[in-house]
């Protein structure tokens, strides 16, 4: 079983690499789906074993077949070594070296006597699912930029500054566009023009945002126009309702 699954993953990985090299997005997407499914299958095996180990301590299933399956899965998971190269940022081997604590105030939980809130039962193993590629990339970006800046800056502030403001300025560079078209990603990353362009983008963004900030702060007309744009075209109301619904579901 391990040999069959490993070969299936290796074949999909080779297909993905070849398709990526020639720009065949369709074949690359199919190969990626196969690799994602195999990785999810491995996580499901582990989730089954963990859940069974926990529940079997408090409940006698009276079924040796489930016990045999749990033992088998436990050994299979150890032997399945799926290590494909992903496009984008790879953060699976990052180590936590430091963290920052910020005081956010104190809150007193409301405990009502004689009104216990029952804990919900286990309904799923919790293995998760394969994330959409854009969501996974967004999570990786947030993780990487989270500690870049200090002060009371939200994740949205930091992510927007890096992925929209600075990136937008870099996309305006004809030199970088030409180099990206003519080189591999590795060779482009080593371009001597990239650090200088990045610095110029930071300075240009500062000038532009300072000018807009000054004008908007001193003009009620501009402030109203910004609100109108966000409400009419920017989906401000719809997105706020979506965030509010998400907050309620999390609670």
C-alpha cells in the first residue's frame, strides 16, 4: 500500500513539475489535485488513529477489526513520506524564534450560576480539508509579514502594504517586467535591480500615500467621495456583513 501510494504521488509530482515548466496550467492543476488528495488522505489516517485512541479509553467498541485498522493506519502514516515542492512560499519548516505580547485590556467572563453550557460532542475527526490555493497562499503571507513591523498595525495593514502597495509599485517597473519575462524565478530573485527597485517602491509609496493622506484629511468632499466609492463599488457593506456573520459563527 505504501509503495503504491508513494509511486502515485511521485508520478503526480513529476507531472506537476513538467507541466509547470511548459506552462500547461490544466495538467498542473490535475496533478496538484492528486497530490492534495493524497496529502489529505494521510492526514485522515492520522486523525482516525488519534480519535480512536482517545475514544477507546472511555468506550469499549467490542470490535477487534477497528483496533486492527487503527494499528495498521498508525504504521502506514509513519511510512508515507509525501514531500512535494510547492510553488510559492514554503513555510512548513519554519521555526518560532520569538513572539511579541501586546496588552489588549482585561475582560471578565460572565458566569451565570445554575446555567451550565454543555460542550458540543465530537462530530468529525477534524482532519480538515485541502485549502484553496489562494487561501493557503494568503495564510502563508500573513504568517511571514506578521512580525515584520512593530506598533499597533493589523494583519490587514501589513498584508495590504506588502502585497498591494509595494507590489503594485514594483509591477510598474518595465525593467522588472522584462527580466521576469526572460528569466526563471530563481534567476529573477537574484537580479541586482530588484533590491534597488524595492527601495524605490517604498519611497514612492510613501510620497503617494502622504499626498493622499494630507488631501483626504483636509477635505470633507474627498472623505465623502471615498465613502461613496466604498459603498457603491467597494462592497463595504456586503463585506462587513460577511465579517459580522463570521464573527458570530466563531463565537
